[in-house]
């Protein structure tokens, strides 16, 4: 989800809820403690220089159980961040405290914002020496194919 997409959704909502990948909800007294821009400049294992930028939201919960962040307030925080930090329509990454700080992608199901799992990956598979995964073939498919031998066919 991008900043423009979340702003569009927030303009239509009366309440905000974030759902974790396991289906549980972030407690509704959460705060968005940061909206920022994260720039990453790196070299992958194949030697290719890369640059990435994401908009970053940090969710945090405290003991102020009566706190509720309203969509209009989050929209204002996002717009202020865009102006001050010169943030364009970037993809959003969300940080939330689990056993350690966890990073999630963001989606929307029409009711809740969904924190989606993120995975690491090799960006240079061709240069890394990782073999391509071989196709899996069922033995039963080989036995039923036209190229298989039958007992009296003379192919063996």
C-alpha cells in the first residue's frame, strides 16, 4: 500500500484498526509514534548497487487505554510528514513491537489495515550460485505418459 492509497482509505473511515498476520488486532489504544522516510543504499551479493525508499510508520502501545487515534488525525500526520520530509507516494512499511521490532507491509481489507509478512530474498540469484529449483514430477505421471514403455512394446 502506498501513501496515496492509505490517505484515500483514511478519508472514508470513522475508526482505524491494524490486524497482525495471525489475525489478532493491534490494541486500539495504539499510537503512530513515527511517520518517516527510510532510504536504503546498498550493494547486493552480486555486486549491483541498489537504492530503496519506503514510508515508515511506527506503531506503539502504552498504558493509556483511553487513547484512540482517529483517521483524520493520522491523515494530518501523514500530510505533515510528506511536506516536511518531502515524501512522495512511497510504499509503506510498518514497524510494530513483537519479540523485537518487526517490519510489515500494509494492505487493507475494507475494514482493517492488514500488517502483512515480509520476507528476505536474494536479489542476485543469477550471480549467487543458487541453483534453480528443479520441477517436481510425479512418478505416476511418468508411468501414464505416451513415452513410457509397456511390457510388450520392445522398448526395454
